[in-house]
């Protein structure tokens, strides 16, 4: 997906946000894990909010620092700043009560339940018939 133009199969709410972060995960991975049922919807929602909302704010704050030389970031801080931002963003989202996280988790739960119900109905409708008996 082109993050500048938002071209691709990205939800309109998430257009313009990179599909992967320097840590290697992105909202696409969070969405896949929610669909696969690998994680609790609350954890997935926390990860999504941390990556798409909090982490970019932290990165912008870090990049716009005008600290004087003794307080300026070192080479190591510059190199690992993105990973640090990701870790801090996850901690911020997990420690606080974000109404957005609650709403996303609720929607993910409802969608997974409705998808499970519809898959069960489809399986019952398309159950193979044994004509040999």
C-alpha cells in the first residue's frame, strides 16, 4: 500500500498510517491476529491504538526536540528511538483507560461472534450429503 496516497485495501480510518512499524508489526498484523482468534480482542485493540495513534505522537515529539548539545540525543537514542517509542506507546495504552480501545475491542468481539455464527449456519446449510447409505 502506498502510505502517501492511501491506495490499497486499508480501512479509511487508517489510511496514511504505515502498515509496518520499525519493530516489524503494524495494524495489518493486529487485524490478522484478531481475525485468526490468536489474541484477545482487548489486546489487539490496545496494539492497534498504540501503533496508529500513540506511537506517531511520541515519534513526532522525539524528532522535534530542540535540545542543546549536552542534552541532545546520542547516536544510540537516534538509532533505537523508534523501538523505544513502540515500547512506551504499548505501556501508555495498557496503563490507561482509553475509550477508543474499549470500543474497538467491543466491535472486534461482536464481529468475531457474528462471523462465527454465520460460519456455523453456512456449514450446516452446506453439509455434505452421504448418498451411499
